[in-house]
């Protein structure tokens, strides 16, 4: 079983990925990825802006993205990259399998997927 990915927690880490990384928009989410030279396990960050809705809606959206990332990275571990998943208004209402497909395709497009 793959180790659990680490989390991005500080604002500076999110800003570094946004400024220097690749950005892949999809219907259900936006993936930002920045390669790291250390080759360690992927570090993940999740963000949902206030445009998406109130706190309850944003947290539900964030939980859906976390679960999709957990399931996907468990079957295909990713190493040496920082990933930020940005929730959209469509993330909440999107079917979970479609959300997982969005994330899988986004990972492939940034070169971090299978």
C-alpha cells in the first residue's frame, strides 16, 4: 500500500505551485502541479474559493476532492510533485466517477499520472 501523501499547508507553498507550476482546467476541478527535485511522495493541497458557496458547500466540495485524490493516488502513487486541487462550482454536483476521471485526465496532462 502506498504511503499517504503529505499535505501542503502554508500559503507560500500554494502560491509557489500557482506561480511556477502547470495548470490544467477540467470540468470538475483545476489541477496545479509543480515538479520537485527530491522525488518524494506527492504533496497535496486543496482549495475552494468563496465564489463556490458558503462554508458548508465549500467544505463538502473539498471533501469530495480529497476522497477522489485519496482513491486515485492509492491505486497509482505519484512521486516528486506538489499538487493543488482547486474546486469549482461544478465540483459539488458532478458525479463522483466523473470527478475521478477529471482528476485522472488532469494528472496525465501534467505528466504525473499513469
